[in-house]
C-alpha cells in the first residue's frame, strides 16, 4: 500500500463488560479534563500528536472552528501530564444517540514507547463509559502507530468496518455531524 492510500478501521465497544483494562502503573502520570481549553492548545495537541500519523481534516480549520469545537458541550478534551508537561490527549464526543466517539487519541512522539498508551487508553474508555455511553466507537488507520489497532482490540473493541482509499480523506466533519442531529 502506498503512502497515498490507507486502510481505515471503525471499531466499537457495545458494553462496559467488554472492556479489558490493561494493568499498568505509571507513577507521576495524571490525566485531567480541560474545562476551559484554548483553541491554540487544542490545535497544538492535534498537530503534535497527529502529524506523525498523517492526521487530516483539521489543517484548514479557522480559529473560530477550533474554538467552536473545543467549547461545544458534546466534546470533552482530556490531557495527560507529567508535571506541567503534556504527554498526550484524547477527545470524546457524545452523540445524540448516546454513543461516545473517541475522536482523537494519542501521545506526543517523545512519550511513545514509555508504557503510557495502555493506561491512557484505559482512562479514555473509562471516561467514555462515565458519560453514560450506549456504545463507544473510534476510527484508526494503517498510518497510525503500528500497535494501535491491536491495542484497541486488546482493550475489547471489535472492528465493525474497514475501508481502503486515499490518505487524509477526512471523516464526516464535526460540523456535518452536528448538522445531522
């Protein structure tokens, strides 16, 4: 497969009973919900985490679109820290049908390979279920970290769809999802 194409996977977890947490202890890591997130910090996290994996879809967002997204009541942004240093983040979006999407999830490159991913994914899943989710779903692709798909499956997610196609074709946008409600 060339760099211009990718395989996209949609995964879901339909019950908290399917969740298989990874037993991990990472002293000093704390994960906090950002109650008042600046658009600039959100953009920094998205670009810093997503660049190595060729994340697309937000590079053309205006300041207003970033602000509207991070301040939307259906969206939660959680950031992992060692001291004051951010190590990664995830975004959760509660959908009208009760599902919660893990919109973005990942670590800043310098913190990959330190055993943080399992604990961080545990927290994302716990937070999503705590939002009274009817199911949790996410998308990943062949440009993601080489262990991402297996990590999601090991935590209890199952693949529900795959798609081959051009790289960086954005998912239906946040704005389309909000408009379709």
